[in-house]
C-alpha cells in the first residue's frame, strides 16, 4: 500500500486544534491521536529527579491515588491527583508560577499528609500542568471514487497543558477562583477542607482566597510574594514597562530563543494591581495562617515573609535556615513544619 508523507506545522496552543492539510482533498474516515511526553521541550519544567523522593506509603494505611477532573467557573477542566486515605478531611495543594502538580515539593507534601492519614489533592490551575506533544496520524482516507488508501501525516504536532485554558502571566485572582471550584467540588462530596496550601505564586493564591471567601480555617503559605513589584525587573529586565508600552506585550524566551510565555500589558497590570497587603487585612482572625520561607531564597526574598507576619492577625512564621525557593535540601523539615501545623488545626477544629 502506498504511503504519502506530509510535513507541516501546527501552532503551539493549549487546546487541541487540528485541521487537515490542504492537499490532498479528502474527508477523514478515522483519526488517531498519539500523545507523547518523552521529548524535553520545556527545560523549566524539569522536576529535579535528584531531589528527595516521597517516602512510600505505609501498608497499614493504604492510599489510593487517582486523577480527578474538576470544571472551573469558565467550564475549563482542571486536572488533579487525589491521594485518598479515606479520611473526611482533605488538604488542597496549589503549585507556583509555571510549575505543576508534579513539582517535587507538591508531591512530597501530598505523600507526607497521606502517610499521616490525611487525604490531599494537588491540581493544576487552568492553562497549567505537564505539557504533552500530541501527534496526529490520519489513515484509511476515503476518496471520491470509493477507494481507500492509507496516508500518514507526520510532525503534525501541538502542545497541550493538562488542565484546560490559556496560560497567563499573573492571574492571581482567577486562580483563586479555580481553587474555589476545587473546594466546592470536595464540599459537595461531603469532604471537609482542613487546609489549603500553596507554594510561591500558589502561596499568594491561597492567601487571596482566604481574604475573599472566609470558609477555610487553616492556610499554609510557602514562600509566597508580598510585594508584587518585586522580581519583575530581575526576571524580565529593567526596561520591561517601556517595552510593554511600546508593543503591548513581550515574549519571554529561553536560552535557545524559543518563546516560553508572553507577558501582555493587561497581565502585567493585573499583577501590579494585586495588593497582597490589603487582601491580607481581610483575612479573618479565626483563620490560622502559617508562612514558611527559606532564608536563602533568591527568587522571593525572605523579607516578604516578615511582612506577612506583621499584618496577618493569626499568623505563625517559620524560617527554614539555608533553604532556597524550592526547599531542595530541606524537604524533610518543610514537611514536618507543615504537618505539625495542619494536625494542630485538626485538633482545634
């Protein structure tokens, strides 16, 4: 059987948009989608396999892990992993900027909670998650004369994040609404949300959630940012605002020149207008807040943690000496501090 090869480009997007090639002209009889994650196309998502791995679950406390898909208020599907111990209580775990639910710290904390008999759910915000190359192969094409002939289309690729939606710089309040959808889902399943936990940007998201909804009594902020003006010039350059004013956006590229993500004027203003100080003043006094920060954090300075401690009424601060932003060499201490705080909250409740 003859095989005809086509080679064409599909733009990178977060949705599955496939159009048949212009030539030859034929209706599709069958379409096969093959997903592959073997290619390394986003270096920033390497999850540091050299870091300490989660400890295995105890055989006396079996934990079931399975994926859940939860729609947000925009109808986008949020994908998450449930570590289910059978407990009524559950902790929601939120990742940081351009990270995923598969981040080492997110996985280790979920496993640590499960080992203590506390269920945990780690999920990807809309437009986030492990990226997949999706390959399209078309075969058994029907021609007008009724004959079938096999064609294979190669290199028809698109890139998808596991959770639906478009990735956007900033988006703090929108991600707080994603968290709201997850919490409502589990409340509807007769679960009790014992705590919400977020790392880096996720730390800011859980604080914003607590300031708006007032239905969670234990919040864990890991290395969250207090001053939203901080880190912009270091990451994007000192002339960032001039470039955005001129073109309306900038594309952030990696060392190979490939575009990592786009920062629009709208998304930049969204970040600058996110006022963590004013939001934290709205957190209920009954809401317990733990802030953990590494003293050697070069991404978000430890001073931000001290600022949270000044304004959040029911607040506990723990500085991990020598820890970087990802707690690379301090996973055990981080897990211990977080577990103790959450277990204390369970006793009080």
